[in-house]
C-alpha cells in the first residue's frame, strides 16, 4: 500500500549474517582445497598428469573465489562500520560507494552461496534507486565496482 523506505535493521542483520556465512564458506573451501592438493600429489605420483592438471585448474578457480569472498567480507565490514552514513544520508557517500556498488554487482554471481547478498542488494536498490542498480550491475557510471573483485570472479 505505502512504499516505505529501506529497512535498516534488516540490512544490518543481513550484513552480519553474510559476514558469518562468508567466513564459513572460506574455511570450508580452504579445507577442500587442501584435500584436493593431496589428491593432486597422488595423481602426479601415479603418472595421471592430465587429471592432476584439471584438478589444479579447479583449485585455482576456487582460490580466486575465496579471495573474492574475502573482499566481499571486507566490504560488509566497511558498510557496517560506516552504517551511520547509510541511515543519515539520502545520496550514496563516496566513502562507501565502491563497497555498496560491489555488493550489488556481486549479488547475482554469489547469491546461490550467500543468500543474504540478495536481501542486502535489494535494500540498497530500494535506497539508491534502480538506476544505481543498473550502473552497479553493468559496472558503469560514477560509482565503480572494485576491479579486483571483478577480476576474481
């Protein structure tokens, strides 16, 4: 009926939940990578170099994903630390612009792993508008998505 503003309590809660989920996923993927490295050593010892090469490519891809998750975790921390800027200012502050844009950009890429990113992204879109979302998702406009993050994913 009435369009209300963004739900800041929900945003803060989901940022914290996303942080916890990201830490868990990073730990899980790091442990799986360690196991895979041992498998690779076994493949190489038995002369299965092609199979080892395929596993190495997979580990590299997973390592990039873990690094991207660390960047997202840092952005969630930054947004939580500067939460007052989001609640008090109508426009997007330059101090958190990259973090917010990057969180919106990464949502479609990682929401299957971190469901909270969808809620976070939706709240930012409600606050800053659909044009902001379009610029963030296409990585164009005045608020830039992190180049490091884009390279990792």
